[in-house]
């Protein structure tokens, strides 16, 4: 906090503090210790780079750095005198990443369902028999079509040819192919619905 009671981001000029998208670490949170403010200025960019590589997200890295310095400030507030504060900062960051990974693991474990405990829908034997019966009846109905009608139907439905391609292959006109297809569909519908 400045003398006016306004929070100031540590590591930024007071002019830039209002424009910064980074969460503010208030001087009050860090204590009024100038050494801590200097440490933030020098170490936070390095920690952001390290954490960005580990989390693959710059915003998360900035949040983690804020947490690191908050924990560090609490540690210093308890009267701890540290010989190598940079090492403590990296250790705190590492522990935060581990805590985050454990939390994510617990959340995904809660979503996991053991396959043995779930009833998986199997193949219904009645549907299999019914499908085989329909295929057998369809094959028999196609075989009862006249040869020219069957040839046109199979070329369109099985080979995927267009009416123009079928007309070219069979020597019929496109209208003749349409007529043969129409005949095939009517006859197949009648034969399949009769049984």
C-alpha cells in the first residue's frame, strides 16, 4: 500500500500498476519489506517462465506465482530468516504444482467408472436374428426381380452409380433407368411387406 492506502503491484511502476492484467500482489500482502518487493521484481519473471512451461498456460502460471509469493510472505511473516530465498520460491512453486496435479487426479478419479461395475449393452440375439432374416428376405426379393431391373437397382444402390452412368452402361435412356428403379422399389416393397 502506498501512503494513500492504495494497493500497488510490486514490481511495477505505480503508473503501470493500474494497466497490468497480472493479479496484484499488494505490498501489504508481502509486508512492507523492500527486500521482498525486490525479490518479487527479480524472481517472478523467472518463475512465470518455469511455470508456464510446466502448466502450458501463462495465466495459470501468473496465478501460481501469486500463490508462491503469498506463501513466501506468510513464511517470512512468521519470522523465518531464509539464506537462499530463490530456492524456497522454487520449492514452493514445485509443491503448488504437485498439489494441483494431485487435485486434478482426484477429480478425474471421481469421474472414472469401472467397466466391470457397469452393465454394458450387448448384442441382442433377437435383433441379430431379425436382421439376418430381413437380409435373407431382401436378397430373395432382389433375385426375383427381372434381370434388367435387378441390374439397374444393384448398379445404383450397391455400386453407387448415377442414373446417367447406368444409362451409359446399359444403353437405356436416363428416363428408362428411372423407370427401372421405380419398378424395382415398388416390387421390393411389395415382396418384403407380403412376407
